[in-house]
C-alpha cells in the first residue's frame, strides 16, 4: 500500500521536515559557505548542546548508533575471548557492536517490562563477561539502578544502549549516565533523527572520551600524527546541522509523543496488555507496544483499516541465522513472547488527535 493511501502511516518524516525546512535551508547555505564539511563548527556545537541535554560531561558524535556502542567497547579494550551480555529482544546492532570487536555476544532474558532482568543478568555473568549492554527498549528505561548494582559486584562496565531513549530519565537522571558510557543513534527513525546516519556517545569519563575521539577519526591526534589504529566514523556537518535544529524542538516533540502514549495507556487500560514503565522512570516512547495472542490478525485488521504497524522485533537475536545451532526456542521465553505477541502502534509527534483516536477505536473494535 502506498503511503498516501494510509490513514495512519507508521512514520511520516516528511511532515516533520516541514517544521524545520526554513531553518534547515538557511543552515545548509551557511555550512556550504563555510567550506568545512566534516568535524567543523556544527559538529562541535551539537556536542556542546547534547552535553547539556543529556547532562553528561562529554559527548562524542560518530557516524551512527551502532558505531557508538562499538567504539566504546573498542576503547575499553574488549575483543576476542571476551563476552558481553545484552538483551535478546533488541535491534541487531546491540549484539553486532559486540561481535564486531571479536568478542562474543551473550544474552539474558528480559523482565515483565521487556528490558534486561537484573536477576537473569546476575545468573548470566561468568569469568569471561567483560561488559554489559542493557537496552532502554522503546525509550523506556530499563531497571538500570539494579543492573548497576549487579555490575558493581563483579566489577563489570555497563554501556547503556540509549539508541531509542534520548530524553528518557531514571530517577531524574538522563539515561547514558549510569554506566561508563551511553550509545545513542540519530538514525531517521529515532526520536532525534537526522537525514541520514548519525550517532553519539555520552560519558563522564574524560580518558574514555579522548580514546573514542581518536578511534572515530583514524587514531589521529592531530592532522599528521596517528596514535592508534582507528576508524572513520565521523558525523558530517550537514547531519550535525539537522541534529542541532531538531534538538531545539525535541523536548516539545517528546512531550507530544508522551501525550499520545498517555491516551493509548488510558484507552487500553484493562483491555489489552501494554508496556510497563518501571518506577522512577520517565520514558520517551520511541515505540508503543501492545500484546495479544491474536497479534497477526490484529495487524491485518488494522492494515485493512489503513493503519500501518510494525513488529519490534519479529525474530529475537538469539534465534537469528547468525546464531545458527547456538540457541534453541525457549532459551529466553520473555523475549520470545514479545516477538510472537507484540505489535507496535504508530506513535510520533505529528500524529493528529483524529489519527490517535482512530487507532484506539480500531484496536478496541478488534478486541471486542
Ligand atoms: C537503532 C538502534 C541501534 C543502532 O543505531 P544505528 O544508528 O542504526 O546504527 C542500536 N541499538 C538499538 C536498540 C537501536 O534501536
């Protein structure tokens, strides 16, 4: 079905573009005239502004969110022979970052809120475990305080996967400040999406931020001196510009998304299972998941009524082909339950009241 035939598309980035278009066109001209298109002023300013937004001492922008996680692991010296634990119900990049270092991705099951379960984590740690990557899935903070407690016992670093959670807080602290670093994505579909790929790292550890700055730019200390083997993972000036313009609107947008989530929550309460939000946390609702055994027929029903939905994610990471013969169905039951029963409804700031109500009515109609 083409986008224009849908009453409620799952995403509609072109609508949001209209809101920033004028500012963007002026900005593109400014960047063009500056003659500096990589690691220039926009990038520096975005890092400064993100430091304030995330309340972190250091921010390093990189090419994408996957690299954000990968470069932190590299900076920590993680590699072959090491194991890193993440959640099996995430986007593949959470595990890819581990695998790309040569380390082995390991998993532990999630809790009733579908984020990393601290008890399961404790059971999964062994001598080879060198780091933990909890995910704040769908923009809902995981139980990061308990996860931090477990990690402390074993002296293991935490790298938060905040790709879906920019703006979310736990106990009034922005995500990305609980472990040694946080990895964020600015992929177009994320809450702060640029017009291409982008990502950044938050950390309160100066040494680590210096190391990541080296790694993202070929290990170059300055124009001519290479300290270590690095990578090319830089955010270009145009994407930094888009990021800066959108960041100014993000609080407002997140507020609008929150209002939609609250409407969904009110309307679905007692009628269908929804994501649980842990105490003390303020989510940003990157996705809105509902759960039903009749998920596939609900999805079809909604599509016939011209409402587009998604599944996050239809195959849990441990059951992907990359792990062939390593895991079995039943290894992580909660993550598997999510894959089989969850449906993500449209949620983004430019959804109209009419669209939200139409989604609610149609879902309730199906459930009757
Ligand atoms: C999007 C995403 C990433 C990767 O970010 P990219 O910018 O697409 O590389 C990592 N983890 C999670 C949970 C994500 O949703």
